[in-house]
């Protein structure tokens, strides 16, 4: 597979009260991603951009764009990633 720039896929974090709660309860982060990105590309982009391992990726399309709900593996902290990218 070609070497991708993760920031071509990850557009920006999506932050609401609900997503903030999910960070602490479910170890998940939510991002707005490129509409034509698939789950594997999203997973690789998140792992490369934030130096973490992803357990699962779910996507949904809304009027705001394509959302990726990314669950990190238990040994990685979504809160720590959130702090690094300035959510908190």
C-alpha cells in the first residue's frame, strides 16, 4: 500500500459533550474524515498520526461530513491523545 499522509484523511477532531464523555467511558475519539476514506485507511491514519493502536473504527455520514468513531486498544489512552491534540 502506498504511504499516505494521515492528515489527508483526518480532517479534524469532532468534539461535543457526548464525544467528551465517550473519551473517558469508552476510550474512543471522534473525527471528521475524508468522505471517501475507508475504515482501514482511517485506522492506519490514526495509528500513524497519533502513535497509537486502534481496536475498531465505526463510521457514519451526517450533514457535517463523515464521522469516524475510533476505539483505541486498552493500553492506549484516548484522554492522553485528546490532550495532545488540544481537545481538553
